[in-house]
């Protein structure tokens, strides 16, 4: 092989190498964009879940507060019943 043929062969190999590197770079770019889109979608999903969790926690606090109020009301009504029963028992005697 003379010098000129070897030179062209090396240039061809270098060109193929550059082409392969260019294709790999393009694939990495496309893959990176895909991963970025997935990350954005996951962030939105997490934000929706966080909002839902906050609503559920707020609702749970409100329900617990309502239950405490109802229990206090039941105790109050039970005391009234006891007082009325005592009055009835005293008036029947």
C-alpha cells in the first residue's frame, strides 16, 4: 500500500469514527430529553400526590376535631340524663 492509499484509508476510518461519535452524541441527546420529560412528569405526579396528601391530612384533622366535639356532646347529654333521672326519682318519692 502506498502512502496516499494509507492516508485515504486512515481518513476514511477517522470519518467513520466521527460519524459513530456523532450518532452516539445524538442518541445521548435524545435519551437525555426523554429522561428530562420523565422527570418533569414524575415531579408533576409527586406534586399532585403531595396536594392530595395535604387535603387528606386536613380532612383527618377536621374529622378528629368533630369526633372530639361529638364525644364531649355525648358526655354532656349523658350528664343531663343523669340529672333528669335524679330529679324524677326525687319527685317520685
